[in-house]
């Protein structure tokens, strides 16, 4: 046991039992005489007490000393980590009215919360996890959004574990929490200013350094300042597969939050351009939430489609947690479901030799998923079967493509008769669906007839494998 551990054991003796108890995830100290612990997402008041305010402050000072930070009347807040990686935040009185107030977020080993475990808790579905795994392989840019303590960092860590081993990863964090184990990973942590107020390194400084250090992908632990603009730039400039977390309650709110944060810096980018950059940079938003029953769930996996003519972000929910009921002891029942929306980049799976059964996206919903008050995604499927929904693609040219018969690699050449038949079938679709097809085709670089043909083929294959329920 190191010196730090020993002194922690002495100074934090009143809560040592909870530090050692693996079922406790958080310890909350509201002054010396009120200590709460969190187990399974629920808080309970304990009998534990510090001798007095002096003993509690001594413990906090001791921790500060070991991490070479200060906590005193000049610096009444502390952010630090215990030797086992647990995160601690403390505020001294008089700002903390009940006495020194501390939260200790226990360190959970990466192995403790694997995708398998999250699936077994019902935090995410197997399909949702599989989809995200493929999206990481395809180097999609992902933002994990959620409220405080909703599980954002935990989830980002899991996504980080999927990053390709041959790539150079730069991880930038405020205080190291992520445990991304890859052969080529470089980690940066922010640095507080010294007693003269000098030598500080912010997330923004470090993201800028990371960009100049030949990254393949950049991971920003938490985006909460003007570094949002840098991350967006990273994502838009060829470092696909970059990721970060941000505080927001819905996928569209996450984009609005990034926008707000990006404008906090010295940017002079017009808002409309910034919005387009954000919508172009972020491919997916994964929404984490701590539900009323204390459980933590991924509530949305949403694709960012673009910005509409009113400047609103358009997203389509690919997977979403749907509550179906509640048990007598107030446990929330429900499951993550495919929302019947096919991601606009679905073609990229096949092109890159990846397989994801189209049936897993679910049936088209009667009412489209609306994220942030604005509907998105248009089903273009026939009424009977699994979806042939095509997400709108604002970047698409929209101009009808002309069938030439010359096929792109992996795309079958269509006979004139086949083209005629497909055009007749397309004529039955509504204008919105037709537009969606054109946009999808433009994005995939194939003719609209080839695009529709491929969709129908996939739909047939999906139905063949798994009959619609
Ligand atoms: N799916 C899950 N099921 C159960 N517990 C979870 C789940 N995800 C995270 N946790 C636990 O919840 C706590 C908070 O997780 P995490 O630190 O990832 O949240 P966060 O959203 O990053 O919080 P903050 O906003 O404070 O940064 C941790 O103790 C973590 O082990
Ligand atoms: Mg976090």
C-alpha cells in the first residue's frame, strides 16, 4: 500500500467501508455528519460520520496535497482522483453551507461495465451495440450526450475500446477517467494554473496540440467549452471516427449545446455555416439517461441528417428505448427498439464488407421519431414489409440521376426492362419518398434506380432470413 493509500485509509476512515464496497458507486458527503451512498442508482443515508468539520477538511486537504492541487479559502474547490482512479470533487464552506461537501465517484474497472453487461442490464440492446460497433469501424463521428452521472463517460469508454488497434488515438480529458487500451494511444490531461496563475493548459489547448500530433482519431472526454469548435473542426477535417461527450437531454439538444459552446470562443463563423458544420461533422448522437428508477440506459441512437431551412437540426432515431410499463416496485420496463429508419450511410456497411441485417432497424413507425421537436426521416418503404425507409440527406444533390446502365463497383447493372419496372414502382411512391430516394442515391453515388433496386433486394433478403413478426 502506497503512502497516499495509507493516508487516505486514515483520513477517509469513516467512509473506507464504502470505498471498499464494490456495490457502492458513489459516496456523497454533505458536511461531516451526513453521508449518503449510491447503490444500483439509488441513494441511501448512512450512519457514518466524520468526527467534525476539521477532520473532514483535513482529509480533503490531504488528498489535494497528494495530487499537487490546492484547497483552501483562496481555492475552495478541488477536482482530484484517488489512487484507485475514483474521482473526487470537493467544495469548502462557507459556499458549502452544510460544511465541506464531497462527491466521490467510484472508479469502475472497464471490465466491470462491458457491452455484454450493459446488454444484460437492459441498458442497450444487442442490435444497438452491434450497430454502434460497426459505426465505429466505419469511422463515424459520435457524440455521447446525457445529463450528469447518466453514464456518458462509461459509454464513451466502451466505444473507445472498439477503436481500430492500428490507429493513433489522441485522448484529451479534464481529469483522466477513460481507460482506452490500445497499442497506440496518447493521453492528455488539462493542467491547472500555478499559484501565479500561469501554466494552465485547457482542453482547447490540448485539442489543438492533438491536431498537430498526427492523430487518426481524437477523443475528447467531455466537451464543455469553446473546444467544441475544435472538435467539430477535427471531425470535419478527415479525422473521422472522433468522439466526445456533452451534457444535453436529447440528441438535438446535444447539437444545440455544441453550437452554443462553439460560439463561446473567438469564432466569427456565421451561425448558419456553423450549424451546417456541426450537422456535417457529427454522424451519430448516443443519448444516455439516468431513469427515475435509478437505472442508466441508452435512450437514443440517432443519426444527424442535417439542418432544415429554418436552421433546425434534423435527426432520425435509429434505435430508441421504449418504456412499456412499470413493475410494482417502480422498476421501469421497456426495451430498445429499431425505429424503422435506415441510416443514410447504410450502403457503407456492405461496401466495407460489414453485414448488418436490415431487419434489425425495425418496422417503420406509424409516427416518426421526433427529436427536439422536429420530425425527420421519411419512410419510403412499401406498406407491407420491413422498412425500406430512406433517411433524408440534406447534402444530397436532389437532382434526378440518369440511369446509364454502367454500374458502380458492387452495384448490379440493370437491364432497360428492369429500369422501366423500377421506375414504374417508384412512381407509386409519394413525392417525399421519391425525394428521399434521390438524395440517398446521390449520396451513395449510384443511380436512383440502382439505389431503389438495392434497397428492395436488401428488404427481400431481410424478410427471407427473418419473417416479419
Ligand atoms: N449502463 C449503466 N448501468 C449501471 N451503471 C452505470 C451504467 N453506466 C454508468 N454507470 C455507472 O454510473 C456512474 C456514472 O457514470 P459516468 O461517470 O459514466 O457518468 P457521466 O455521465 O460521465 O457523469 P458526469 O456527468 O459526472 O461526467 C458510474 O458509477 C458508472 O459506473
Ligand atoms: Mg463523465
